[in-house]
């Protein structure tokens, strides 16, 4: 078996997955339940469509894992470790891009935030499709391929978090300013209402 050594528990299921009937049934039932509940949410709650789709994909993944033959699991484990990591990271990047584009349509995600997520996903996807692009980083920092990809993803996510922190700080300042303005307006409205009440209580002679 090529690649790095796998855990004994994973190896036991890889060579005896067909016989693990109880585990497969349990995973399949959990996946079926998640799929059914998320499917109902898609039709009943259109506002939470994105979350329901994510749960639906998770349920389908569990069901697919439960019915996967042992030969396929053994083949996946026997492949090169770096290739498996590249496929997982690449699929995750594509999934993030799809979710981001769908969020623009469903939740009205602003374009500037969507572009940040799409750019991050594209950079990580490019690093998986063209692994030689990370050779310079690997050589300078003395990293392995997986460590270089994680470092690249962490850098972009840190930049995203910093950008969101700036945006949240700006929103907080605007909220505080709006709250002060509302307090001033409420005080003025209260004063005007009091004057109107006083004017309404006066007798015609006093007017």
C-alpha cells in the first residue's frame, strides 16, 4: 500500500467494510434521516435553502459512504496520499465557489465579500491543480506539499478575517452613530408631544 501508513482502525474497516453490517446500517440510517429532514426543509422553508442544501449534501454523503463497496474504499486508501489531499482540497474549493455564487442569489451576499471568497477558493484550487506553483514556498520554508497548501489557505483566511473585522468595526461605529441620532430624535419628538399636549389643555381664553 503506497502513501503514508494509515490508522489501524481505518485499515480494519478498509479490509472488512463489507462485514461491518451494523456500522453501515447505522451510517445509512443517519444519512437517510438527514436527507429526508433536509429535503422537507427545502420545500417548507425557502429562506433557509442554502443551509438545507448543505445538510442534504451531508446526508447524501453518509448514505453513499454506507453503500460504498469495500473495493472502492481499499482503492482510495491505496492511492497516493498527496493525490488524495489534492482532490479533497480541490473539491472543497469548488464547493466553496458554488456556495458563494448561490449565496449571491439566495441571501443577497454583497459582491465584494463574494469576490473575496471566490478569489480565495480560486487560489487554493490553482494550488491543487498546479502543485509545482508551490515549489518556491516549499523550498524557502522547508514545507511539504500539504503544509504549504494549509499555510496558503491560512494566509488567505487570515486576510479575510482581518477584512471582516474592519467591516464589522465600521458597522459598529455606524450603529452607534445611528443610535445617538435616534436618541436625539426621540428626545425632540417627546418634547414636541409634550408641547402639543400643553397646548391642547389650554382654554380658549388662554389661547
